[in-house]
C-alpha cells in the first residue's frame, strides 16, 4: 500500500511542480502585454507547427535510437526495430517531465532488458546520443559565432569562453574515439575497450560516427527551424546566425534537472537572448514570454498525447525493476 502511494506521488509531483512553476512565471509576467502578444499571434499556424513537428521529431528520434542501438549493440540479443522504439520514445516524454536524465535511464533499462545486456552497457549506448549532440551543439556555436559574432558582443570574454569550450569538446571527442578505436595494444586501452560503459563508443567506427553526427545535426537544425517558425507566429523576426548561437546555450540549460521541461530556467534567459527578434516596437519580454510559454506547453501536451497509448504497458514494465 505504501509502495502504491509512493508510485502515485511520483506520477503526480511533476505535474504539481509544473503547475507551480507556471503559476510563478505568469505571476511575474505583465499579464496585459502577455495577453496582447497572444492575441497578436497566429495561433492557427502555431497549432499546425506544434502538432506536425512534434510527431515528425518523435518518428525521427525513434529512428536515431534504432540506428544507434543497432550499431553499438548489434551482436547482443535480438534486433530491435523502429516500431519497438516508437513506444519507448513516446513514453519517455512522460518521464522527461520529472527529469531528462531519468527518461534516458528508463529507456536504457528497457533496451537492456530487451537486448539482454547490462543496464550499464545499455545506458552507455543511449548516452552516445548525448555525446553526439554535444559535438553538434559545439559545432553550431562555432558556426553561429562566425555568422553572427555580434550576438555575444555585449558580454566581454563570452566569445572567447565559448570558442574555448568548443575546442575542448571537439578535441576531447576526437581523441577519445581515436584512442578507443586504434590498434594500439596498450594494456590500459585494451582494458578500457572491454568496459561496458565504453564498449558502445569503442564499437562505433569513424564512418558510423560521421553518420551519427549527421543524423543529430539534422535533428538540432530542425529544432532551430521549428523555433523560428513558432517565433514568426508571434510576429518575431529570428535570424539563423543568432539562433545557431543561442539555441545550443538554451539546450544545455534546459537539460539541467532543476525544472520541468525547461519551464523558468530557459524562459528567463530567452528574454535577453531573443530580445533582438522583436523588431516592431513592442516590449520584447511579454512577447518572448508568450512565445516561450506557449511553445513549452504545446510540446508537452502533444508529447503526452503521443505517450498515452503506450504509457500503461511501458510503466508496468518499468515497475518490474525500479531505477534509482
């Protein structure tokens, strides 16, 4: 009985937290200007963009998972098809309300069970998506700073810091792959290649790495395009150069597990980073608040609707073994 109560609380708490955060955010926003921004927006176009792109991203993300697991765990257990990953990815949207990393762990446990591999190795396999995303995000920052160096001109030292981080990410990623996939027989490298946490990375050959980077680049560029389309619905005028800089920054902020679906944590910096996109004389903050809040709520609602048909079965499977 106590366990059942705890399970129910775990399911309810994220929604209560989201409601509280939304309440605080709306309380700190200029209601009249917020309402005026919503009235000004093309909500029909907004709804179409949210619905179609959420479904397409779900299908594409499931394809990326299918490709990744097929490459890194191809000699382990049975083959998992794209149809297998559709419900897993959809259900992860529900768990993502609690924590982005919790959703990854839940997917890893399901993949480990179905592929008959350890939870650690399955987690390492799925974590490669974040590894590839990090490389792509760093590349986007580098390209963005070249296209629109004025984006960070108001923050002295930020451009140098971003370029330094980008360089470290690329050098670290390339070095780790070359060492793990080299023919060197150094005892330490031989031992590292056999560790479950590194085996998936060691099995992803350079050609496959390039394919993975291409797949994740397509997804992140799509997210930039989706955000830009939604901004246009609110009368904002985004530019590709600035978006290539600010979107990776906001992506990293949004994965920090201190909020629900980025509520509050990403919206506050958006007020500053997206302010130049409001060029029609309106107060930028309420327009950006209306855009960001509508976007986050829209994505959450559609993703939860996608998860509903699969949720009971996936949660029942997860309850067979708790993931702490």
